[in-house]
C-alpha cells in the first residue's frame, strides 16, 4: 500500500472544462461513517460485517492496514469487510503511518475500551488550521484512562474505565466518537454533553448498540450504558456519502447539467439543499432517487457553517465553487475552521474574484474562468479545484491529488461517466 500511495503522490488530474454533466451517479459509502465504524467493529469478540465500505479511499486503506498490523482480524470481500478484535493491540507502538490520517486518534478509544496500552504518533489529516484533539484526551481521561503527551506522540494506558459526565466546549465529531467507543465497555453510565450528533455519529451508536452497548442519542447529548465486553457478530451497511452527493449536485449545478442519484434522499442534507435552492438549483426527490438540475440562472447567497443540522465546515469550499457561477456577491463564513480557506489562493489562479477576511470569504461570481495548474491543498479544497476546472475555459491540471483521494472514491471515473472531459495523468 505504501507503494501505491507514493505513486499516487506523483499523479495529477487533468480537466478540459466546458462540458455539461448528465446522467446517474452512484454514491460510495460515507468515509466519515466508515472510519469510526471499522474501529468500533474491532471491539467485537465475534466477526462483525460492514457493507458498502468505501475500500478505495486512501484513509480507509490506511486505517485498515493499521488495525491489521496491530493484530485486529479484518478481511475484505469487494466493498464488504469482516472485523473482530483478534489480538489487538499486539504491540505498544503504532506504526508511523498513523500520522497520515486524523482518524488514527480512534485507536486510543479502541485501546482504552480493551483495557490495554498504546503509543500513538501525532495524528494527520487535512492541514486546515488549529485542529485540536484536547477533547479526545479530556473525554478518555474522564473515563479513567491514563493519557500523556510526549515527543514521541500520545501514550495511553488503561486498567479500568468508569462512566462519567463529559462536557465538550465545542461539538467535536471524532472526539464524540472516540469517547463513545471507549465508553462502550466502561462500567456504568457515560453522558456526553454538547456532543456532535451528526448522522455518522448516530450510525456509530446504532452499530455499538447492535454489538451489545446501550446508547441513546438526542440533540447534542449522548448517553452510553457500557458492557464489560461486546459480542459483535452483527451486520450493518455504511450510509451513503452525503458529502459526495452534495459535491456531485454542485458539479451538475455549475455545469448547467442534470444528474440523479439513486438510493438517496435529502434526510441528512436538508440545510445543504436549502442553500442549493437559494442559489437557483432545482433539487427534488422522486421515488428512491434524488434529482438535481442546474439549468436555471444561479443566484448569490450568504452561508455560514454550523454544527449539524447546519452546513458542515467540510462543505464550504464546495459552496464557494458554486458561488463562482452566480452573478453578484456571495459570502461564506466558517465558524469552525477559520483556516479552511487555504484553497482560495488556488481558485484565484482560475481568474476567480474571491477574497478572504478573517473567517469569511467574499465571492464575486460570474467572472470568466480560465484553466490553470493548481494544487489540492486539502480534501475539499481539492474538490473545489475540480469543480472550478469543470467550468473553466481550457485545461486545468491538479496536483497533490492524494488529498482528494482521501475522501472521494473513483471521482475521476464518476465524473467522466457524467460527461466530464477529465482524466488522471
């Protein structure tokens, strides 16, 4: 796998813009649901089966490889994986590969739940400013884990976990998931206040409950009754990638095309759909599919990110790309990651009129865009470069595409099937 990642770093995406997108696009499983569920499945004494796993994603490959190296039993058949504890953790030190993904932090919760010890290298992921993990450590310490930071990384040792009340100063997604995984085997009741109760978190709760824990999720509050051990032996399908759905919806909108997404609805993206409609995009459900049409004139909008059910910070680069097609001024304020605007400098290379001030971007849409050589600064910033390249005149070349492949499975092939002139070189 290391060789494939090294090769990936040398590859680029090339787009010849101007084609409208039409047709059907099938979604992969949601990355941010799959990653914590894979970790949680390794708590089970018996084999737990997860379907619709986005196996092709770089982060998923790295996480599975890490778990296997540390002794977990995981086998893969197509997009289905079979997981159980095996002899995790069979070593105290996690391979350096863990520093490439942020979700390696969940190995702390898994280790704590199994009453063991581990040394984790500092986590990786998108470089989008100050991404603290202090709430992860706070929650695990509150449960009774001994957690220390040093020059080598994060050291965790556990002999006993007891339920506790844990209050976060902000609703962290992966921090919530880390505490849920650890608390699943803690004695007594754990209550997480100001938890992030995104759909991915709700599905993790569903899996842990099937495996033997008892979890109740309310808006921003999660209650967990732990079990001394989780039997596992259950089966669950990973939810479709709602973030992928929004990306392809915006691609259709920007190119004045029409697409439909089978086996998907607006349940998890109601606020995103509201903004799409404000921007002049037609979005409607028919049967078990979602239809998107971008044939109408686009209108400017003002958007700010917020914890679920608001617009996720992940999506603001995608909506910034959409704003390029709307005559007039749009504004996007990111209230979570103020440094997620690193992609703006790349979008400006197309001739876009987009500027940032503090935590806000101002986009003056309707300008002529011309293809250029750009860099995927992070996962969603890279997706924004693809979206902009689809409507820019001439050829766009995107490098550092391993960032894009962290979160989009087969994005080049899917866009090509919709009519985009796009290829990997």
